[in-house]
C-alpha cells in the first residue's frame, strides 16, 4: 500500500518559524507539535500562557508563513465608512478588520488567519465581489484587532438638523440617521470631520460638485451614496439628484452642510489632482448627463495621422481621467456583471456600430463609460493596429493600456483606476475565468471578429500589488500560415533548409528567445510538408494556429499530459512528421532524439541565443553527444526585425564606425555590393517608419566537422567559428543583407543582434 505523506498543518509551520526565531527550544518543539498539531487556537493560548512568545511575535510568524505584511493597529482610529465595508458580524466571527481604503483597494487585517480556512473560505471573495473592490490582506494581533472592532459602535458625525417647516423634503429621500427626523428636517453633517476617500469624492465630477455645491461623502455600496449639499432644497439640486437617482437606479441619502464644509470638500479635488475649477455654464436640466462629461478643447480637426505624430513627438500618452466619465458609469458598473456574453457581442463590427481606428475614438468610448464597449473598442483597435499583445496594467495613479506593435511595446491610453475592476471582470467573463479569483494567475481564451478578421485571443491574468494585470495575445486566424520566403528565408540558408526538410527523418530545431517567431517558422515548414500522403502530429502549448490536414494536440501539464507524455503516445500513431512545441527537459530531449533515430522527422524549438549553442544545451540536458549529432539535420537561429515602410523610407549614409563594421561582415561573406542603406521616417501608413516584421536567420547544417566538435564537447563559440568557416551566414550578416535590400534598417539589425 502506498504511503500517504501528510502536509504540515498551519500550527506546525508557525512552530517551525518561531523555532527559527529562537523562541522555542528544540525539545519543546516536538511536544508542542504533537499536542497542538490540529489546534492553532490552543497553540496560541499555550504560547502566550507559557510566555514562549508574545502576541506580536505570533502575528509576525503568521505573516511570514502566509507571506503577508504585519501591521500594528494599536491606537488607530478607523473611519466608520471604512469599517462598514465589512459586515460587523463577519468581522467579529472571523477576526478580520478593514483599516484603510484608497484607490479602490481595501486593506483588511487578519488576527487569526486560520479561522478563514476553518470557516467559510469565501468570505474575503464575497467582500471583493459585492463591493467590486480589490483586497489587500495583512496580519495583526488579536488585541489590536479587537480594539479596532470597537469602532463599529461609533455613530456618524451627525449634528442637530436644520428645520425647514414650510418646505417638505422630497419623498424619495431616505435618511441614514437611525432616529429619522420629520420630513421637514434634513440632517446636518460636518464634512471637515470626515475622511472622504478620493474614489468616493470623484463619484461627482468637479464641475457638478462646484456648480450645484454638493459632494458625495460616503458610498456604502454600489447602489447607495450619501450626498451633502449646501442648499439641499434648492430646486436645481433636487432636479439633478432626481436625474442621477433615476439614471443610475441609486439610493441617495441627502444631508445639509455648511458653505465652509463644501469649500473644504472642493479643495480635496485639487489635492487629489482631479481637475481645476471651471467657470459655471448655465444649462437646462435635460442636459445634465452631457454636462458631467469633460469635453476636450475645440480645435481645428487635424489631418489624418497628425494628432498621433504630435503625441509621439511630445512623448505624451492620451489619458482619460475619472472626472471625464459619465455619472452613470462612474457610479455603477452593472453592465459588466452579466455572467453570459451574447454571441453578437463577439462580432465587434456590429457590436460597436462603427470602426475604432484611432486612439481619439477609443478615448471617446472610454468617456462614455460603457464597459463592454470599452473592452470591445480596445480589442478592435488592437486588431486594426496589427497588435500581437494587449496589456492592461493598473498602477498607483491610473489604469494603462499598452499594445505590442511590431515587437515594440507602446503606451496607448491611460484610464481612471475606477474602470480597472469592471474591465478585468468583463475580460474574465469573455474568457470564462473565475471573476472572484484574484489571488492566483488564470489562463483562458475566446474568439471574436473585428474589422473582417477572425481573431483568437489568449488571456493571462497576473495578480500584482496594484491589482490584476491582464495580457492578451491576439492571433489573427484570417492571415493563415506564411511561406518560408515570406518569413525572410533567402539565399544559401533557404537552400540548406529546404534540403533538410526533404529528408524523411532527423530533427529540425528552431532556436531563439521568446517571441522571435520560432513557432511561425515551424508552421511554415509543416505547411510545406502537409500532403495527403504524410501523417503529421503536433504537440503544442498552446495550439496557436489550426491547420487543415494536421493532427494538432494541446498538452496539459496540470493533468499529466506533458510533451514527453505526448511523445510516447504520438510515436504509436504511425506519424511521418512530429512537431514538439518546445524541448524543455531531459526526458523530452531524449524522446525527440529517439523518435528521429527511428525514422520520424521531428520539428521542435529550443531557447538559445544562436544556432551553435543548441548543441551544448542538449548535451547539458543529459542527451549523449553522439545521439544528438546523429539525429539533428539542421539548426535555425532567428530574430525578428521591423520592416521599413516602403512609402516613407529614406536613403542615408551610415556613420563611419558603423560602416567599418558592416564592411568587415560583408568581407567575410566575400560580397562586394554597392552599399545603400535606408532609415525610418514615418508617415500616415506606418508606425514610426516601420510596418510589419521580417526574420533574420542563421542556418547551421550538421556537417562532419560540426559533429566532431560537438561529440568532443567543444564550447558553442568554437562550434560557431567552425560553422562560419564552412560558410554559414550569421544572423547579423543576414540582417545586413536585408538592410542592403531596403527591407529593414541597420539600426534594427544591430538592436536585435548586438546584445548576443
């Protein structure tokens, strides 16, 4: 019978940490573990009772074990509106305490974290989901936490109400005071005595707050706000509040405050760099919603591409601030929180109604605040710009959108942090991920149609200290698989590769860093081999492009289906050609070698800087050198460089030092061509003078000399020298040849090769 190894309990781990801190003698450690293994509460009492450790030391041990910060809350006065973000019953039952809230992040202290594991594990997730906020956990002592729990007994700072006997308050208004005064009385609140969080204040844009002399000072939930007004019974105030209530399905609790308190609150806007005051513009109440949106200054419409170029020239990133969002979307994120996505929402051409082709159009959609449309617009623009990856990243000040275009990551737009939770939730819904799981990374995928392109999107989330970051890989299925010549193979390297592809067995390796186009190269090879008489099986992680006629398999390491496991099964499928997405370990390397030696053509990738380094890497993995050299046909190393825009590229003369280096490389190839180089300029048809990418390659065949050096375990530098001596064209040389043909610039070639 197989022996089951039990994992250490929380109590055992805490004892180990305290022992390392020098608090517990080794002899006592065994006794305490045996007695309190399943009783962390009893362990804490024993440690305190026997004065082995104090409460702070125990809390710090918990912090170390759970990898959370330790905080001291002794004497800290926590505002009631922060405490009320966690129900008092849950706070007392699980010994959890909210103590700080800023930038939509609620910090919660735990006194005995094992209570959450023992009780209802989803209590923190429930708070996060219901409040639509991010949670940051910390550890404190039970004494500090119980002191903080007393804050629930405090009452809101409500003063004596001001009577207005002749004018009745609106019937819809509901007061938050427990002893509600008669309807003619509106409770008074002193804003100077409150700590108003920035995100609460910003629920009304500055223009609205200043114009109507009213501010939001509390928001206990997404559908309830507390508003303080200098003149709450003024008709125009009642009118706009009624509009906001109806438009957003909100409950508004109205309070009276003084002129000084309103002035104080308005100064908080400037302190948080929200917006500077604007002159009052009188308008009809019917236009209230439009007034809540900050309009950009009226200017002459720029020519096509002019605004983009001006922004790039000034290194400015377009930004939409929170006060520019319409009131409805600032206060409520309800449109996002639907669990199902209609099929028509995946067709962005019809869902958006009109194309999104500029950042300015994206800004306008963000200002409207409709979260599904914001996500759709970001992805649509990404497809139009031929983006390979979209990054959505929260920071301390804003929520950033970045596109990787032609291999270069570029800032596109900055959005207010208030949009971060609903946008991330929307993407998770599309990718069928767990919305309430924000502690661990998640991976998913979904398809959409945009600008006539069928696009496969791979989603990867990552928890950061500022909230979840999302990376989206865009795979355009409409473009299909390119031919080897389209990828940039030419000349001698192309001839060597074609010769080795035609062999019935052996290994073809593509090497290079992540994102250098290795898989695309292998797809081009497979497409050339794809015939009815050839059985091709692939093992991929993930399957990036589906090709008719191929048997493509998605590996799943989490359930035991790895590359090595897949290879064992694939060789029993009577394959002619096998593609292994990546050689990651010794077992996969050995099995790929074995498959090649038993009559299969194997294609795979490896992470090395150049072609020569692949041989020592495989040897270091534990594969016998003579097996490697007997099985490998050819090794390809590659990088991707940006292609010059043919519409605006400009001929120029290289600096003298660069020219000398270029001539040295050309002399090694025994080439004597006219030296004519081009540089990027930039126009309306490209991005900074570049459009698209092309590969630069070095193709290393397995010759007798290379085989002898590898078997003798010579370093990669010696193997590389021998290959060059036999006529191999290096990536640098291939790049220079492409620069001479005007495909790319010499700067691009040096950018991707000189670091090597």
